[in-house]
């Protein structure tokens, strides 16, 4: 009888350490889409969803010494989003970088004007983890390949 009650107490204690079937309190940030590997989607940058930006930006990267964070600053001179022919496509809502893994984006987008006319767009994408940095670098590799670009250290 003592063995049976000890066995029942052990089962109750062990079940307390079993994996939970409830939803986790915090869901991780998705850095890529579930349908990764869908060939044919070209790396591109958009300011208006559905309108690919043809102007190639200057991109400056900075990274924390410990690799925990980083910043990418984009500068687009005379982007096609300012063209009169694209005005009907919609308004600038952010910088959207999409490729075969999915999309990464920022809403930190600023236009620069000269004599009342838009001249350039500066956008800042902040990476808050090494995983976000790696994801951004994979995007930039694909974007560079798609547009014949190279990388040079300052």
C-alpha cells in the first residue's frame, strides 16, 4: 500500500514538470516567413506597398562592439516614389525590404526638400539583436546580387 501511495505522489510531482500545452506568454519576433525558400521572389525595397523603388540607396552600417545591436541608414537620391507617375500608387508608409524570407521594415523615413521640392529620402532601420542583424545582412546580400552591388568597408 505504501508503494502505491508513493507511486501516486511521484506521478503528481512529475506531471508538474511536463511541457505546458498552453500558449506561451511571449511570442518570439518572426524574422522570416514560414514559406522560406519560395524561389523567384526578388529582393526589393519599397516605400509604397506594391511599388518597387528603382533608385539604389547608399547604405551605411554601424554595429555595437558586442554585436548586440546595429543601425542601417539608407539614403535615396531622387527616388522614383517622388515621380508624378507614381503619385497615384499611394503614400509613403515606411521602408519595406522584402525577399524570399519575408519582409523587414521600418517607419523611420524622412524626406529632404530643396526649394520646396523633394530631393532625397533618408531612412533608418534599427536592429536590436544579433538575429535581426543576420537577417538584415542576408537581405542585403540578396538585394546586392539582384542589383549588381558590392560591399566596401569604410
